[in-house]
C-alpha cells in the first residue's frame, strides 16, 4: 500500500537571520525561522498536493517541537521523526547582504541529534509505503553514520522498486571537493535521478564542456540510472533522459524581485520531482524553474506556494521548454 508520494530524511536547523541588511556583529534582534534541504523539498511538494513524509532525529525540546510542528502545518507528515533527549538542534546564522556584499552563513551544527542518527533508528518499513525517496549530499556529509544511512536507504529503496533522487548539494563548510567526490560518486551512480548545479558539476566532479549539454552528457555517462538534471542559474535548467537519449531545456521563470534565495535549489528539486512523478521530464524542468522563481519572493526556506500560483506563472511566462 502506497501512503506517500515522497519520503525524505535529513537535518532541519534553526535559522537566525539579520534584519535590514545588518551585519551579525551589529544586530540586536534576529529573525527566527528554520529549514533544511530535504524538509524544504517535502514542504514544496506537499503544497503542490503530494503526500510527503519527512524523517529525522530531533532533540525533544522546544526547538525540535517547533520544527516538527511547523512542518506538519505545511502538510508534511512528521509522525515518524525519532525523538531523543541526546544531542541538539543545529543552528545557522544568516547575515543578509545587499549587492555588492554577499550574504554569509555561520553554522553551529556540531553534534546535532540528526548527525548521530544510526541504521537502527531509521523506520525502514516506511520505504515499502512510498513511491519516491529523496536524498542529498548534505546529509551524507554530516557524519559517518549519516553517510551509511544514505547509502543503505538507497540500496533498500531499489530493492523495493522506489525511485531515488539525489541532489549533490555540495557544501564547502562540510567537506572539500575531493572528499565529496570520493563519497558521492558511488551514490550518484546508483540514484535514478541526479540533480546538480553547473558550478558543483565542475567543482566536485571536474566536469567540463563548452555547453551545458556537453557537461550533462559527461555527467550522464558516469551517473544516474535514468535522468540527470543540471541547474544553470539565470539560464534555467537542462536535463538528459538516458532511456530516450534526449536533452530537455527550460528557460528560467521571470523573477521581478528577490526577497530570499535560500531554499531556491530545493524548490527546483520539488518541481522536477513532481514532473518525474507525472512522467514528464520537460514539465519537471518547467515546474522546477517556476517554483524556484516563486521561492525567491518568499522569506524563509520554504516555498509556500500553491499549485495554482505555479501554473499561473507558467502560463504567463514568456519562455517555456525547448525540446
């Protein structure tokens, strides 16, 4: 019996952000939110009407309960979260910059409850109740036990016939490009769908090419059972379907005003997975670009948009998908 369209697991952290473009050193008050890449994807898909479940290991304190409660409010099932009196909820501080000064992030996540999650903690029977499993390189980088969880969940998901997406999501504060490459290559080979930014494809995997399509062909020769997708910032996104040998490319949705870029890549992931669940890679790129554009207009990590808003943006966009 399928209960969930998507399962995702990973860390969700408290996010403390400066206001009015202040430096952290001068801030007297901070904006109090939370987010994490896998949870961000689960929220966005839930808002599109899919049944999603987020698995994590959370400290049983007000911070952990705030995270689980708010995710539930946005439609994500958190009933399988592992609660613990050990460990802590990770924090990150966001110093919001204005051009030419970039925004900056300061992490305080060592020894978080999620980083100490083990194979024995994971609710393995849930895999049999889902269609899709979403994983990322961030969780794989948290600890040896988390890397083992990612690898084992990928293996078990395939045994049960689930589709597995893997977003490389490289974070320089967690590991070096060389460390990430050695650890992530085996996972990217086995995932059904691999998602990566153009910059991470070059930095982590050393992929070169005169065009995004050349880079994507290089990636597809090394990774993914079915599809590789690559985001191109202002140039939109591109995907390659290994079964048909076809490239798909989508122009970016228009962005009038950027409020908050954090979570934009996760919003793209959600839209692309939605298209894949519908069996349409081209539509997945368009949905991903639209969700990413809408996310940039919303404070916080979550793409709190509706299916109607996404469809209206796509209907009014001047670009579209080139096949």
